[in-house]
C-alpha cells in the first residue's frame, strides 16, 4: 500500500484507504487496471489517454461533456476493446467500477472558464466531490489536475508548493483559481477523513498539438496568428511571464505522480520562463518572420509572473521536462498547419 502523507508535510491520513475491488487481488483472473480519465477528450486528457492505452494492461474509460474537448481527439481509440467513451458531465454522479481516476474535467482556457463562471465553479466543486465519492465507493486512487493559478498573482518567485498564493476571491478568474483551491481542499479532506488515496498535480502552462485553434490561450493564439499571417496579439504590458511545458513531458509527470507514493501537491511544469513579448518574438522568428506584433488590452487580474520551482518533482518523482520551447513550438506548428490546411511555403 502506498505510504500516504509521505510527501514531507503533515497531511497524513489517519484512516486506511477504502478496500479496492476484489479483482485487484484475484489470483487467476487477468484483471486489467481500469482507469477513468475525466476530461479525456480535451487537450492534455487525450494525450494522457494515448499514453495510458500504450500499456496493454490498462482499460481506459473517458467521461467528458465535450464543452471544450472533442471526440476527434480520441478517434483512434473509438471502437478499441480496452477503450470506452462516455458523454457525461462530472457535476452529475457517475457509478462505474474503476481502480484509478485522473480527474481533469474543467475548462482550462481563461476565455472558456470565464464564459459560464458558475458552471466552472460547479465543475470544480461538485465535479470533484462526485469523483471523490466514486473513489471512496470503489477504493480507487484519484489524481486532481490542479493549477499554477492557485498561486494567483504570486508575490514569491519562483513558486514552490509551500506558497499559499495571492488570489482575488471575487475576481473574474476566481471561478477557476478559487474553484481549484476548493478542489484541492476537498481532496485533502477526503484523504484525512476517509483515507482516500489522493494525488494533486499543480500544472503550469502546457502547450502542444491538439490545443483548440480558437482556444484563446497564448501559445495557440500566437501560432495560429503566425500561420494565418495575422498580427500576434501581445496583451499589455507584455512583460508578464509564463513558463511553458510541452504536453508529452506533462503526461509523463502526471503518470509518475499517480504511480508514486506522494500525495502532492507537486508542481509539474517547465521552469524556462519567458515574457509574452519574448514568446511573440520567438514564434515570429520560428514560424513567420514577416508577421507584425501588436499590443492589445489585457484582462483583469492577469498574473504578472509565473515559474515553477520543480525541486519536489525532481526529488520525489525523478521527473523533469525534456522538451525546450524552441523544440516544442515547431511540433505544435505542424499540427496547426495540418488542421488549418496551410502547408509550409518551401
Ligand atoms: N493546459 C494547461 O496549461 C493547464 C494548466 C493548469 C491546469 N490545467 C488543468 O488540466 C486539465 C486539462 O486542461 P486542458 O488544457 O486539457 O483543457 P481542455 O479544455 O482542453 O480540457 C478539459 C476537458 O474537460 C471537459 N469538461 C469541462 N467541463 C466538464 C464537465 N463539467 N464534465 C465533463 N467534462 C468536462 C472538456 O470538454 C474538455 O474535454 C484541467 O483540469 C485544467 O484545469 C491545464
Ligand atoms: O493572445 C494572447 C493571449 C494571452 N496573452 C497573455 O499570455 C499570458 C498567458 O495567458 P493564457 O491565457 O495562455 O494562460 P494563463 O497563464 O493566463 O492561464 C492559464 O494558466 C494555467 C492553467 O490553469 C490554464 O490553462 C490557464 O488558466 C497572459 O499574460 C495573457 O495576458 C497574450 O499576450 N496574448
């Protein structure tokens, strides 16, 4: 059994985890590991599904309401005997039998999570409660994809997991960042009160193929704009920073966290830090040197700086990102060119 609370903090559960299904200890039955991925039709979720499906001992069930995700992201698995896709909203209970739950369901791009903020809060709070209820009933281990946004507009830099954050509780981003903070609280309360095996990843900005072209996040915006020869829209002042992790590195980190002994929270992200102006210059240089860069208005409460301290991920998960931004952007460009039907010129 995993040593819960072995992450160097004082959150150890006082209770043993609920008993897993008898299938886990069956001697003769060749049971597969049944893994639920909520939000599995989305960007990170679909890459996670690809990786989990590589293991022939895994059965993967995706539950998604397709708000920002798409069946298209999973088309290669539809009809596969070890794969199942359920149209399901996590704000409703789900009664299935599983061994692990990767709980990703939640819109992640600011324009989508602000579109219906009350629904975003329900997804984070009621959705996480429902998935914890499922984990408790069947004795499953559950991993939550939390976010660097729990640090708000951080006053310490880089951010390590001991930082409690600087978050506006009543702002337009609060449905997401406060929603994720409550989701983390629920995870630890279920762990302490009911002995549930939990894992919390604090994900920093992630990019890669399959992001929605009109997703609104900065990397997808800049790449689509550069390919379409439209001006790259840097939101003022342009000196705000982010740290960008390529999606295959992210998926590797999430699986290591799930399989390891540490509850987290653990930052998973790439510490390479860029201003938005630097990002625009890099995209311009790599994809379309002729494109214009323009400054546009920003949105309220935009964090001014963000960079993960990944000491804990290195020490506890033996994980660090491998793909640099300059190597990841062209991989994403290929995917965007295919979907936008704009081939490279030469
Ligand atoms: N991509 C990032 O940079 C980033 C950073 C930090 C945290 N995260 C977290 O990682 C997870 C995945 O992010 P992503 O970038 O793949 O986003 P995404 O929007 O591509 O994927 C989210 C998926 O969740 C589904 N979904 C949304 N609400 C749902 C609901 N109520 N019921 C069922 N399904 C629902 C969507 O349809 C979509 O398929 C999210 O929890 C997000 O908060 C992502
Ligand atoms: O076209 C654009 C879009 C965005 N930006 C800027 O780029 C920066 C990053 O913005 P994004 O919308 O990509 O993402 P944010 O970092 O604000 O939020 C993200 O953080 C981590 C996750 O939880 C989510 O994926 C998302 O909330 C911001 O400073 C924003 O002002 C631009 O300069 N131009």
